[in-house]
């Protein structure tokens, strides 16, 4: 499918040099680079990145994702300290941390998430941290520990509608992802929860609205909708380019259903301008 005129964003690597230098200095990965995000140069130019801990190789084989698949390396216990030093160097006050899925680890990498949050929070309580976590295979004990995190926002993306999970999000279970968000909120009512989906994968309008209702019913505060863009010819193919006015309509519906804040648009991603969600909320 040929991209429509409203999808013409280009990555300008000339704007990325300063932040990339810092990332390489502290030996850190970003999901921005690994997933080939179209917002990369915009965010990097502002000195903003979504850090990806626990390496750059995922144990899942989701057909939509550009992150490398395979056998991950042994985790580096010093990563939370290097992450903190990078945050200091970049002068960041709002930090987003994610990871590839690590089903090979007994705790799914949860310990490194918790350690990373604590490391950054040691810089001062004014530092706001958002963690975008995998599903931890739905393990209740891990989700209970996740709820104790000092993160300000705990995010977990549903990615798509339930009917497309077998084709798009292999190895994941829609109900388990919903349960994670629900248990986090039930265990820690003070933390904000967040989720997002991609459009253009072949979903129907009523399916999208049902996902919104499911998220509101489990107390999800923030919601994002963005256009799916295939990372390569070998990945899941785009079925539709959603028009800007359709995103506006979905956002209106989402707010009417009860989300506190919603971002919707062709280039919206879960972590895109993530700090905006907490403006006037804290």
C-alpha cells in the first residue's frame, strides 16, 4: 500500500548526534532506535529518549515489532546505575523505561525495572518515571511486586484488538494483559496506568471501542492510538492507513468513555511526549 500524503515524516539523523553520543557513552539502548520509531529525530533532537533495559533482543516473535528476536544476553546488573548517570547527564526530569520481553528470566526482568526506578528516584523525588512493561506471562506474584514500584506511571500496551492477537501478538493473551493493568490499579490506586493500541492492522471500529471499554473498566487512566507502520517487508503488513479525522473521532470517544487523557494520531506512540500525560495531574 502506498503511504498517503499525511504520512510523510522523515528521520533527520543530523539531529540525533548529541543524544546518541550519550547513549553510547553509557552503553544504553533505546526502543526509539531498536523499533525504528518515526519520531526518533524529533525526540532525540529535544534530548528525549525511551530507554530500553535488559538488552536489545526479545524472546517473543510478534509480527508487528522491529526489535530483534532470539536468545538474549545475560543481564547487566550495573545497568540501573548507568541509566541514572545518563539521566543526570541529559538533565531529564521525566524518564520512560521499557524492555524487550524476557521470558527467559524467572522474574521476566521485573527486578531490573524496580532497580532502575529506584536508581533514578535517588536523584530526587521530582524525577518522574514511567515504566512500559511486558506481561510477565501473567504471573500474579510478579504483578503484585510490580505494583509496589515507585514509578509514577505503569504502562502496558494491549497493542491491538483481541481477534488479531494470534496474527500480531503471538505468545500474548489479551485477558492477561487486561488483568495486569487491573491488578496494578487495585494494588496501588495512586499510580497512573496507561495502555495503547495500533490501528491499521485490520481491526474493526467496534473492536477498537470495545478495547477502550475494557481498559476503562479496569481503571486505565491514559490511552494512546497510533498508526501501525510495518518495520519491513517481512513484518505484518499494513491493512489500512487511518485518516486523521478518524483518529480525532476515536479520541473523542475515548474521552467520553472515561479516560483521563488520550493521545491519538498517525505518529502517536505509547511513549511519545509521555510527560504530557502528567501535566495538571500531579
